[in-house]
C-alpha cells in the first residue's frame, strides 16, 4: 500500500504558531516532540514504508518536508505549483503512482490530524485497505463524540458488508455537508452517521476511473502531466497545465457522486486541530482544571484555560475558558467561544502589511 500525505495548507486558524513560512502541519502544536506531519508519518510505521510514502505540498514547503522527514526519499516529495484544492493534488499524486503500480492501493491522509490511538488507527486503515482491494472506494469514518456542526458527515447503510477482517465495514449511503445544530443532534442520536475526516483508501486504478467519469477535464489534464513525468518537459508541462485545474475538493468532486463506496468506522481519539480550542480534547487537564499545553502556568481561581507559552510563566487570576498562545513575537489571548475570530486577526495583519507576523 502507498500513502499520500496532503501537506499544502496554511492553517491560519492556528496563528500565531502556524505561519505562512511554517504552517501548522510543520509545527508541534501539542508539545509532543513531533510536528504534525512527523506524527502522521510515524503512525504509518509498520504499515507503509518510507519508500512508499509520498507527500504533496507547495513549493515553499518542499524543503521543510525534506528537513522534517529525513527518512523519506527526496523524490517522494511532490510539489504542486500552487494550491488548487484536494482533487487536483491527489490527481497529481496518482500521476506519479500509476507509473509504479496502478493496481496497488493508496491511502490519502491529511498531514494535520491528531490521532491518539495509533494501533486502532492502523487496524481501521488495514480494514479500509481490504475493502479497497475488493473494489471499493473506502473512507475512514470517525465515530462522533458530540453533535458537531463543523464537520461533514457520512451516512452508512444498515447491514455491514461481507468482508474479511475484525472491523465492520459498511456501504456508504451518502455524504452530507456540515449540518445545523438540530440536524447534528439527530445524526448523533441515529448512530449511522460518522464525521468525514478526509481519509480515503482506494486502488489507484479505481480512483483514476472516478476522475475520468466525474472530472474528465481534470483527468485529461492529469494524463498530460503524467506523460511528461521523468522527461525534460516535466516542469514546463506542469507549469502550463496546473493553472487550468479546477479548484475542487475530492469530497465534492468524486466521493459524493461515486458508487460502491465503503466506510470503516473508527474511534481513535481523532482531532483535526482546526482551531486552538481543539486542544482541550487532546491535552490532559491539570489539578486546577486548566490545560497546560506547553510551559509553566500559575492559576489563581482560574479554570478551563488552554495555555501554550514557550518562554515565560503565565499567571492567571480569576479568568475562565481563555486561550493563551505565546509565540515569542506575538501573543494570542481570546475566549474559547470566540477563538475562530483569529482569522480576522490574520486578515488585519495582512491589511496592515505586517508580513513579519504572518
């Protein structure tokens, strides 16, 4: 099995630790000792070799990949000229992989997810590989722990598929966009709905057939790029064709319209780290009821605060449910309920031409 890790995002919602020069996937947001992309590669150990692991990223991050993933062959870092969403990025990876073995299975993985139970994750990924070898487009479904309105959902059919393996696998009924609160609560109570974490597993040939059927223009463009790979025209052809690629996600462009799609449910302590408040689910609560991610905190009558400070003590007095993120040259302080507004902070800095802080 091959693995393709998508590592092209910028991650503005994790400012000030996530910057344009070093996006969140290349940072250690939980103070674990590994960056997020290093953790993504590490959890594949024993399942996918470094030689069969590929990373697709932007040009400015290729050197970061080489620096942080020293066991990965340099040729396995695939560079997209600019961000065109996940469907073109995965198509570019397929253009490379089909030269090796179009009948092999590939797992598509985001670089910026946190997963606490690596053994459980590998079991689910192996089961998805089994279903992919039976011709299914497979997706890992995260068993929801609450009625979350920020994720897309996957609805499964009733009975599980007759496939080998220890984990149940179900046919997918449909993919659904982010719901409102009432709908999310109904999904949670129903028990047949899973969060869509964007982890897909398929035979390369099956995936390419879906591109040809559902995104024929993208498929033709990808074939032109594939024909130039390994030749002196590779970079020229890529630069010419890439801007014509549609800006579309694999979820919307392929998965929602595909037939014979399977889902493997998993409950592995998954978190997509979309914003700083997500740390509450992955960092241990201290005796005072706060979440010290990094550094030293001194709380006085203060609870529910998430604190990551690299260089200084943070004293908290009579404050609850704050997020405090110290990045040395910038300090973020905000309420958990309002932390999504960090995107506005980034926009303000961009408008003020404060590139040194972006």
